[in-house]
C-alpha cells in the first residue's frame, strides 16, 4: 500500500534578510534561508546556534523551589538519611533515576535506594506501593523524577508517614501543585525559568548542577552524566532547541567519546561502537532497548522491568553492565517478536473489516494482546493507514490502551471528549494512554470515531512531506555539507532539512538492495549535467524501480546525509519520496 504523499514547500525567508545573513556568514543563500526559517536572523544568533557552549546553560536557581530542593538534599546527606530515587519505567524516567542516583553516589552518599513502578501492577507515576516500600526501608526523602506533578494525594499520604518529597517533572501541572518540599517544573505557571521544554532527566540534571554550584563541587562531577541526558532528550521527543540543543550537543560528544559503562554495553549490542552516534541512533536503536525492559512483564514479583534498565545505567563495572545489557537485549528481542505478531493480527483484522477500513480513525481491541506493546502497534498501524489510532487490550480487569495521532490532529482532545467513559487518561497532542471498564469499549469506539469524523481536516489523512527549499545537485559542495553538519543535532524543533530537486534521473545503475530487495539505490543526475552525479537511497520504495531503471525523470525530496564507507566520507541523498515526471 503506497499512499500518495502531499509535498508542501515551507514559506521561504525574506530575501533581504536571507541575503544579509548569508553574506555576513559567508554561506550559500539556501543555508541562510534555513537559518531564517528557524528564527535565527543575526550573525550573533547564528554563531550561538552553530557553537553551543555549556556556559550558556541557564542558572539552575532560576527554577522555582531549586533552593529548597538543594537545601533538603544537603540536610539528608549531612544527616545520613536514606534517600529513594523514584521514576517511571520509560527511557526518560530510568535515565533520570540513574543520573540522580549515580550523582549522589559519586559525591559520597551511601544511603541510596531507587524504585521503578511496575507497568502492569502500578502503572505510571507515583504509587502507594512505592511510598509503602520507602516507609518499610526507613526512607526519609523521595526524589521523584519525570512524574509527580499531579500526585497531590500521594504526596499527602507520604507526608503523614514522615516522608518528604522533591518532585522533578516536566509535564503540565493540574490546578493544584502538590505540597512537597520542592516542586521543580518549568511548566508551573509561577516558575520563571527561561526554558520550558527540558526532559524529566534534564530537570534531574539541573538539580544536580544546582547542588554542585551551591556546594562548590566542580561541574565535571555532573557533566559526565550528559550521555544520559541526551538519551532522554532523544527518546522523549522534546524540542531540540534552546537549552536542550546545548545539552544534546555535549551529550552526543560524551556518548561518542566516553559513555557510561551501561550505555557502552548497549552501544556494543547495537553494533554502534565504531559509528558516530546520532540522535536517530538513540531514537531507533538505544532508546527502544532501554524501553523494552519496562514494556515486558517480569517474573520476579519484587522487581519491575524498568528496574533492570536502571541497574544497567548505574553499573560501575563492564562485567555488570554486560550482564544487564544482555538481559535488556533479550527483553528487546522478545518485545520485537510480540509486537510483530500483534501488528500482523491487527492488520489482518482491519483488512477483513471493510467497514473499519472506510473510517477516518482506527479503534481496535483484543483482550489477549500485551499491554506493553500496544503503543508501538498503534504507531505501526499509522504507518499503513495514516489516521488517528487507538489500540486496546485487557489488564487487571480493565481495558487499557494507547492512542497515537497524525500531524495536525489533536488526539488528546479526542480522548478527552470521551472522558465520561474513561477511568483515567493522560498524554498530549500526538500520544495518549487510557483506561476504561470493559462495558464502555463499544460506546467509546463509536464516540471516538464520531469525534474524528467531525473534527479532522481530510488533508490530515494524507501523509505530508514538508520541504525546506529547492536545491540543485551542483549546490551540494563540501562547503555546503560542512555548514549543514553544524545544524545538528537534528530533532523536533530543528528537523533535518528536506530539499527538493526537479527533473532528476538515474545514471544507469539503479538497483534494488536489502534482504527482501525492498530499498532502491540510485546514482542521480540532474537535467543536462551528467558530470554531477550523487548517490541516493530510497528506503522502502521498490515500486519506483522500473520507472527509474528505464531512465524516467523523477522529482525527489530528500535529506543530505554523510555516507561513511571504508574511511571515505561521501554525500548521499536519503530519499523521502519520489514522484515520476509524467511526459
């Protein structure tokens, strides 16, 4: 099934500003245009963008309650109190827990515990079970990471047991802020911190940075954890702008040059040790392996899956890291085979239900599917059917599931419109989780389909490729490529630029590659300039092979990447879409 994609050329920068900036920086106009499109209009702004500096990180004490958090940690350390680090089982939660735990251990505190709730028995966020565990072990302070901003009753429950809380979160608060010793969240309406988009692990990093400043501990004692921060930034899909750009830039440097033992073990398992690791590598290879532990059910009742991920990330010897790395890789392989078979079942169900295929959304329920992978399955179904999707299963007597959206459609509002049928729900524009009683599934399905039908712009049901600018192959010079590299790291808020070239054709050696001949490899030339050819790969687009092999002209949109092969670095076009030119 090859859905026709809509190509949309972004608004181009003001020609006068583009000319002034390009001339001032001595770069091609097409790259000056990219900067203007990203809101960078002066030489000074461009210099800061191209040269991220750690000294440009914000003062952590600009965050509301940071002083209280630091003083409470100080008193816990001085009084040799037991501290428990608590966080969710996803990548952001487990990296955050590992960072704060490792930092406190590094500066000499011995009385440390960590706790990761079980996806299946406790669900997201702070749990009563976790607080009871803290009480049983004599814990006096819990530091909650990547969760807690809405846990008003749970914090009160802990307070009655004589347990203090520091909350480090990055989600939107509710109407009431929990009564904790300190609540660090830049999204609090009363917080003036200049950057609002940190990951949960990023907030934990800022707290450690603040503690170093306060106690005059060298910054190097916290800088060494930037590899965990970049993993959280990439996996949690937070914008790669502002402070996140600096953290990610130095985090990538760290993960490539001197990663922690735990991350080194995963890098090895992924086969990335001789590779320059990018944000994409974290998103598609490293992150899913850490996530897999929290997705899988664990036989040992006293441990959660996320527990193994933290053990890996805090490992101080290569031997321990290797053991936990292997365990996580096994989880990931199991997760992959389960998600593949469930995705196949879901596809078959949709294909055999013409009425469901005709709708503008998908809601699909099977009580036997595994709760930990339904979010992945929802994303896979969108790749094929390209419409808002909810995948539901049964867990602990309730129907629970994940919803995913397409760009431009607010999924959270769609789910919220059915809130009277739900036990609970949470999420954001493009992803949500929800729980309901089994008897409400039918009503929810009807209501969700109706809401999407009435509120989605039909254009949103056609995949869209946003194109930054048109480009000639002759423009892709070494100087162009060097400057383009400085735009990295790419991600949300700073996506990899997409260019478009018209009237290209293959030089004569197009071929299909890959295990199932599913990718199209070409050497493209443009128009009447056969002397300038450029290597191109179109993943998952074998259906264009015949047209291209016969010398047919094509319009292509693509990202320019570097291909590393046998010590040689050459430009390559990673083709996003191909449109045959009709004669």
